[in-house]
């Protein structure tokens, strides 16, 4: 097997803008596409002799934007895990936080509970499958290095929030709202790979400011904070 096709630590990041500060801080270099039929891209490097790979979802040439969301998250996670067989799989990215849960812009979370908030199927068993409430392992050394808060991450396919979802978030004590993590967890479970999420808050879901304004204004600051959290996590992982 080609050396490029294995990695000790695999980090999945949806947006190029989220990945770039991490790529720079870890001095990773581009190694091409994950798959010739997908825009997903790979960067690699090493920390303390451990190979580290970042995989992004890549740019959709038809709609001229990055392929955010659960569909790309699932296929990229599956192909990248199958290829790289990492010892640890991290999903790093941005999220909406909640002032009522004590969040501030730039806070880092390492949630260990994951749900879907916009999959509603009122049929026996399918209802639980749709919400997919799962708890993953904690990694206290990585949490401490990343200075990350505990929490629950809920995944959906929209940046904005419905009234139904606000009630769901309150009932489930959700701390992070994102568009990928629960889908990636499902793949990590299927491929029996230890999983952690590192999420940085770009906007507050329970604040009156429009999410798209906060997201765009805070993206650079937040992704810089995320890069440092991932860098610390990668160093702790590689030193173990
Ligand atoms: N990523 C950053 N902020 C988000 C939000 N409010 N909802 C979903 N994904 C996000």
C-alpha cells in the first residue's frame, strides 16, 4: 500500500476556510484528491513522527462553493477512513453555540454526545434511528490540551434554526449546532474508529443577530482558535 494512503490521525474538515489555518499551523502539504470522482482534497504532514492527514469536502464546481453538509460528510468520512485506517479520527469545524449554555464566540467544544435535529420520522424505531442519539468516548488529555468544553452536538442541514429546533435544543441541552458531526459519527461507528470532535463557536443560535452575519464576521477569528486547538490536540495525540 502507498505510504500516502495511511495516517495515524485523520482530521475531517468541511470548509477549506476552516482547514487552512490548521494546514498552515501543522505545516501540512497538499497530496491531491481523496477520490478522482469527488472534489475532496487531502493534506499531509507529520508531528513527532506520526502521520497526520486533513481531508476537506472540496469545492462543488457546479454551485461554486464548498460541499458542506451531511451527504459529503458521509461519503468523505467513509472513503477517507477506509483508505487511511487512522488510530484517531477528528471532525474539526465551526458550530453555532448557545449563550444560555454559557457559550461565547471562539469557545472550543469537544462534544461527546451527537444527535440529528432535523430528521423527524414518527414511526417506531425509525424515530430513534433518525435522531441517532449517540455518545462517543472522551479523550481527557486531548480535551485538556485543546482547552475544550464538554457538550452535546446536534447536526442538521440548515444554517438557520426553526422554532421546532429551538425547542429540541433546549430539551436536549444542545451546546453545538453544526452540519456534519452526527453523520460522521455514524461512519466512525460503522468503521470502528475512535472519534473526537473539535468545534469552535462562530455564532450564537439564541442571539437575535442573523447567523450568516455572525458566521462571516467571526469566521477568521474562530478558525484561528480552532487551528490552535487542533494543533495542541495533534501534539498530545502524537506524544502518546
Ligand atoms: N456552523 C457554524 N455556525 C452554524 C450554525 N449556526 N448552524 C449550523 N452550522 C454552523
